C-alpha cells in the first residue's frame, strides 16, 4: 500500500494557474503509474490525467488537454499537476491516485487505482 498526500489547491481567478503536488510514501513509487481525478459538487469522480511509471506516457481527459500537464519526479516520490488557463468548471476536489498494479500503459479508469489521497480543493472564480 502507498500513502498519498496532496497539496497546492486553493482559490484562483479564471485564467490563473495552480500546481498540485502529491507526495507518496510506502510502496515503491517509481514502479507504478499515477493519476489525478477530480470530483465537483453533485457530480461523480472523473479522470483528469495519468502518467506511466517512467513518465514517458501521459493521458488527459479532453477538457484539460493543452491546459494541464502531469509530471513526476521519482527521486522525490512526487507527482504533479500543473494547471493553467483555469476555468470555473475546473472547480472540484482533486485526488491523487496510485495504480493498484504495474500496467504497461497508464490507466484511466478509477478501478485500476488502488490508493487515493485525501483530496485538495481547487476553486476557480469567474
């Protein structure tokens, strides 16, 4: 099992930027894909981005392509989500997740992630 702690959320105006961080401890971090999900009030949790264990493959949901960038630093056991050109519809609690097993490609389904952080609130004002 791996423990995940997110940070970096906050309140920002539309068009602004935030950088989320997720620090991992426990199980070997570098062997597993990582992902970011988000959940807005009254909505289901949705996939945002994922990254392979090497960092060489990334996937994004269509609504954040070109605005968000996922990256990882295996030496620091940390995964990041750089969010630019934020929109009010990006407002949500953002969760970091670690894949439950080793996958060749980074997964996008929540069921393939076995460890989750507590979440960090991102609020984008118009």
